[in-house]
């Protein structure tokens, strides 16, 4: 990932990538492939403290760094959710906390995810974003 891209530029790139795929079967496959590329997640981080509640599947999100640059690691037991995590991390990880708090996840609407995710997955995605932004807000406090 290019460290010089902003969160908004990352969202733009995601929108362009998804535009290549004609239908949602291909887009889901791309999401699953993205999820498979997530870095290995340490088993000892799979604790209640890091679990994102409100997700139908199991999701863990671990923050590190400080307000100047926050890094996130995350994983899920669901292939599609792992793909969503990959997109979220691309937009939000390794950014200043202020940028994280200020960035709205417009890519979700742009690529049509909002329409194609089940309500439980949409809620899970919202929970994950809320938790991630919460960590960033704490870093700024």
C-alpha cells in the first residue's frame, strides 16, 4: 500500500477496482480473495477485549500506534467479512487518528456494498467502523 495515498484516495482506488467487475458474483470473489491476503493474525489477539460485538461472524480488531499514526490488525472467521476488513484497513489503517475520525466510509455506498450485504453483515461492518473510529477518538483524547 502506498503510504502517500490519503484515506480518500484509497476509497477512490477501491471504487475503481470494483468498477472493473461486471456483476456481484465477481465482486464477492474479489472480496474473498482480498480477505485471503490479510496478514496472519496472532491467535493470542483473539480475545473478548478485541472482539467486535454486533457482528454475526467473529471479528477481532487490534489497534496499535498513537494519534500520529494508528495501525490496525483485524480478522474474521468469515471469508466475505475478511474481505470487508481488508477494504476497511486499506482506508483506515496507518493513518493519523484525526484523518480516521474525519473519514466517512463512502466506498461502501460507491461500490454498492450497502445494497448487496445482508443486514447482519451491514451491521457488523458498521460496528467494526464504529469501534475503529472509537479507538482513533481515544487516541486523540
